[in-house]
C-alpha cells in the first residue's frame, strides 16, 4: 500500500512538471491560437452551421430571443418531456418553454433544424449601470450548411410573425383612452389602459345574420390582406362608419370586432385633444393590430356639413360664404371661448384618418360612430376614410331571434309559429331598438312564456302609439295648413281693403278741399 501511494505521488509530480513545462513552452497566446485553428478545421469539415441567439444584446433585450422562446413553446408543449412554465404580464395563458440545456428538433419547409437552450453562469460583475441576470441564457440554432440561405431569409421571419400571433392570443386585450389634457403617464405614454373584458361577439350581436357575415368577411379579408395592400400601394388600414339611432348596438359592434380580430381598442376622446399636432402624436403612439374608435363624432367637436353652412349664407357670393365658414369657430372646433376649447380642424381630422400620418403603422382599423350621419361633412364619409358604412337599425325579426336565444335560450323552431308571425308583423311598426327589447326580456328571463307575451304586448303598444302619433301628426299638419290659409287669406284681402279705404279717404279729402276752395 505504501508503494502505491509513492507511485501516485511520483505520477502527480510528473504531471505537474509537464504542465509547467507546457505553460513555459506554449504560452497562453499560442495555446489560444492553436485552439482557434483546431476549431476552424473542425467547422471547415463539419456539415453544420451554429448560430447563437443571446437573451441580452449588449444592454438591450434581444427581441429575437423572446420570439424564439414563444415560437418553440407552441411545439414544446406537445412534444417536450421536461418543460419550463412562464406567465407574461397582462396574459391569462401559461407559456411552455425548453428547460435549461435542453434540445428539440423543428421542421420548416422540409428542412430539419436543432434548437438548444443554453444556460451558463455569468461571471461576477464589478460595476454596471444596469445589473445583468446571474445566468447567461441563449438559444443555439444548428442547421445544415446547404440550408443556410433558406433559414436566414425565411425561417427567422416566420418565427417573428408566429411569435407575434402567439403573443396576441395569449395576452389580454387592452382598452386605451387618451390622458386628460394630453398628459403623459409614468412611462411617457399619452394613453392609459385597462384590460378589455367585453363579452360581445358576432354570435351574440343582435343584427341581421347576412349583414354580420358581410362584416366578418370584410374583417377577415383585411386581417389577411397584407400582400394585397402592398401590391396595390395602399396603406394597410380600413375605416368603418356605424350610424343609426341610440341603443342599436354600435358599441357592442366595436367590441365584437375587437374580439373577432384579437385587436386592442384605442378610444379617442377628441374633447381632450387640443391641436392637430397633438392628434398626430396620439396616432404615432398607437400599436399595430388595433382599432381606433371615435364615438359620437357629431357631438365630439363641431364639424358641420360645409354644404349646409355655405347654402345658408343668404345672398352673398359663394366664395365669401366659403371663407366665412373656414374662418368660423365651428370649422376650427373652438367651443365658444377664445382659446379655451380645442383647435382641431376638419383638415387635421381628415389627415388623421387618411393622410400621410395615418400610415405610421399597419393593420389599423378606424371606427367612427354617429347618431346623425347627415351632420357629417361629405369629405369625412368618402371611401378611403370611411370605407364601409354600416347602418345599425331598429330591432328586426332576425335580430329578435338572436336576442331570444341569448336571453331565453330559444333555439330555431322553439317559438310558436303564430307568435312568430305576430312578432314579424309588429316589429317594423313598433320601431324598438335592440337595447329596449333586451331590457324587456331581462325583466322576465326566469319565465320564458311570460317574457315573450309581455314583449309582444309592449311591441303592439309601441306600434299603436306610433300609428296614433303619425295619424295625429298628419291631422295636425292639415289643421295647421288650413289655419295658415285662413289667416293668410283675410290678411291679404284686408290689406287690399285698407288700401282702397285709404285711397277713398284720400279722395274724400280732395273733394272737401275742392269744395272749400
């Protein structure tokens, strides 16, 4: 045993001597050059390329790393055996990912690639303006040399697009509104946000199914039309105008559009925007894949129809009337107090929706709502600004069937034929909005038959009242017309008589004068 330890000590001494001899004969610089040459030779004969994607690029976060992590999570959750779980901010979904130093295989256009998640300990930091994580994370992509151009030109772009789709699906949608008076939040943004939880969908929207399908098809074409818009040279945006009486579901339509496309909503309050420049800055701070909403555009700021304003100017020249309109406070949006209101012009609003500034971003939808379309300027309504005009009408029979299904659980054929005919006859005459019909159903939703009966009675009562008002209105118009004629005809005759009397009086005076003479 003693001889064994003696031999081991001698061997360790020889190894230590050889190590010191190697360090003396081969300095570190030479050893580094040798290892570099060996690595080059290895890569020269290797049939693979290796690409490192680090989590942090300098001091900034590498977006490609986050995209790869999200992209791989879609495959890892199905095929992986050891996974890491994460949940992002403002997200309701749990994301799967590769564990430390794990590998997985992916296929793209028939090409097989290998991903490895590399995690190593970072060397201790002496001083840094921005503290870095203790672990150094990254992905290593291994591909065959012959597939280099295919992977670099197409695969990485595909990963970025796929990651954006996954991020949008996992992330809760947000509802934004512009800050009061144009102030900025703690991050320097002019928009404040809350989670968007509106449950409205096209399935629950009380509207004619044919019209809904047209809108859904149009939205699909828009969302999938990037290549079309690029080919035609158009900005990737679309405008919708929702108009109709109050209570017809304009806000529910906007929520259904957002839920259908998975877009965020920016609710723009024009009364809090003071200048055209501020309006442009708000547009620049909106994200792609979003819906920009301006509700009640006819009430937000005073932008009246130019034709009406110019036509009512009286006997002056047309040019003078046009100049007066453009110089008036109504055109500038001033609310009466000098400098006290906003100064948004119609031109600024048009440039916001269809000018050069509307192109700073992509895949945006503009939605305007109004109760009085006739008050809007034609320049705002033309195609390219408001591409699709959607009339939100009173409750029709197809819309009623949807409401009965939503609130009472009625399926197709559950409603009695006779009652269905009565509903169909009275609905158009009653002119009730979907909001009023919904309220009538909510009151008695526990008793379906009672809810249907009372709704039918309310509709009949509304139709009768409307019919009486129309008859009374026509009778009153006839009476007013007769009164006007009765008042106007004596007046004219009286004027003639008075003139004759005056002339007579004048004549009598002349005769008296002659007699006196």
